[in-house]
C-alpha cells in the first residue's frame, strides 16, 4: 500500500514537472517570437523606408527596409522590441503611426501624398486606433467649423438650434465610439492611448466663455499621470501642448503669453507629481520648450516652484534637472554673469570682470553652425574695434579644434575678442553658462550683470540698436 502511494506521488510529480516544462518552453517560444510590420505604398517601388520608435518628445530610428516593385516593405520586430507607438517615414515625406503590441501589422497607404491615410488590414491594436482616429479627426473638423456659428447667432433662431443639434450629435458620436472601443478592448494599448486622448465633451447650453472654462477644467479628466506607458507615444506631449494652447489668444505678445501659461504649467506639474518619472519628464519637456522660445520669466517661475526635492534618490535625470534649475536661477537677468579667465586666439589673457565697456556681448558659436554663419556678420555693424568701450564682443567657440575657428574668423574678419577652448560642448565657459545650442547670446551691462538673453539675432539687433543711441558714460 505504501509503495502504491509512493508510486502515485511520483507519477503526479512527473506530471507537474512535465506541465511546468511545457509552460516554460511555451513562454520561451512566445518571448522569442518575431513579428512583422508590413506596409504597402502603391507607386513607391525600390525605395528605403524608415522605422522609428515614437517617444513622447522624440523619435529614434531602429530599422530600415526597402520596398519591392509593388511598393511593399517589411520590418521584422525582434523579441526585444518594446511595445508602444512606432512611426514609419517614407522618402515622400509620409509618416504613418502604428501601435506595436506583439502582433503582426499589415496596412496599405492610399497613395504617395503626405496627407494620405492608411487602411489597416491586419492588427487588432491598429484597427481600434484608426477607427477612433477617423471618427475623432473628421468630427472635430466639423465641430471647429460649426462651433463659432453658435457664438454669433441668436439663440432663439431656428438655424442656431439646427447647428447646436448637429454639434451635439458630432460630439456624442466621438464620445460613444471612444467609450465603445475602450470597453470592448480592455488591456489593449490602443484603448490605453485612446482613453488619454479623448476630447472634452462641451455643454453647449452654457455661454462659450463658460465652455472654455469647462474645457480647461476637464481637459485631463481621462489622463492617468501614473501611467508611464504614455511616454511611449507622441500623443501625450500633443495633449500637453493642446492644454497650453487653450490659454493662448490670437496676437498675444510674449510677456502676456508667459503670464497666461503660468497657471496651466502649474496644473500640469501638480498632476504629474503623483509619479516621479512623469514629473521629471514633464518638467524637462516644459523647460526645454520654453527655453527655445526664450520665455525667461516662465522659466524663472518654474525654477522657483519645482518640487524635485520631494522625490527621493539621485537619478541622473533628476541631477541633470537640478543643475538646469540652478543655471536658470544663476543666469537670470539682473544676476552677475559668471566670471571667467581665458586666453584669446592671439594668446592674450582676459578676465570677463575686468573688461572695460559700457556693455559686453557674450556670443557662443561654432564654425560648423549655419545659424552662426548667418548671425555673426550682422553684429559687425555694432562693433567698433577702435572704440570697444561702448560695446565689447567676446565670442566663445564650442568647436573641438582651433583650425576651423581661425579659418572662419579670417574669412569674415571678426576683430572682437575670440576664444576657443577646443573642448566642444564641454568647454568650461560654455558649461558654466549652460550653453546647449548655438548661437547663444548674453548681453551684460558695465558691471557684468545680465541685461538680457536674446532668443534670436533679430531680437539682439533691436537691443543693440537701442544701445547705440545711448551716450557713453563719462569716466571720472
């Protein structure tokens, strides 16, 4: 009897082991499986097509495929390829976005135009996503045409009621399709992205000013800021930009726009605080975007009100942002510019704080930068090498070698102070001033306090024209 029991136990253990082995092997086969993204663009034969990973604020090229005579191409998605949004770019300028989630994708484009759409033939994820995209895009186009009519037509007019009913119908259709797709396809990436992207359904029974308030209030209602998968698609940053645009008005001046963006920026960062990764991303995205537009006041606001210290740990991204925040505060208009000592290309030692001039212009440039090639010659009309006491220009090159700098200077005849530390972006002066693009300008007063950081050569020219009209302060 004991032998029989032991035999049965051994038999059961063998069955369990066999089952576990099958599970492991099956999982291994699934993990090692490859999938395909196969597309056809009629008329585009024997051409290279590019596949890019689509992140919230960037793309990364991961593969290249060549079309056959019929315009068909095939990307092999290896087992280690992450799920998310991918972008396919053709030589004709077409961009096709697809969601990849461990399944084969087959589609066909309607033509060779950049505005052509695609027909999904195989892929659950993309059939869901493009169904939503089709309804949302077409209906929002019609709503945007009809909605202004409601702002100007008398409410008791028959035509007003017809338009109102039509807009409500279009809104309901988007909402119904969105909810059906989400409810019928739980667990899909498409449902995930669609939920985040769902537009606000407006109450047309209230005045348009209150509708705008409602849109702002409910804009992020369906966005889960704990969901880091949203960083795998450009739809997330499009959502952020769309929110900021609600606070923008036509013909708004720079200062007014900066002021208007304070509240939405605070809202975005407050909502992102629930997740460190999302907060770091949103902070980095907003800071870099506003730096490109030269929104100095808004950058100062963010730097003073950011909550990086609330998150534990010392991740590289967090440390980089802390450094960026410090530079924003240290290099704010009104602050004294960081002092430095360096040798010019002619070997003369100079120290910024000892430069005697009513105004000093720091220019960070590079010989390989086309924008610098266009900008620097425009500064020559403001610079008098015989009398630099009114305006001194110090040009700091971020080139990695001296020869191309000297060649560019000789060709253009720049007679101002030229410095080349030959360390590229790692130039000590460039690092101290947080320079990440060229040309970058800092305009200083006689005490070397920062007056302004012009965002373009046009903006700089206007400032220098005003300075030219100012009298030189007489020395005692």
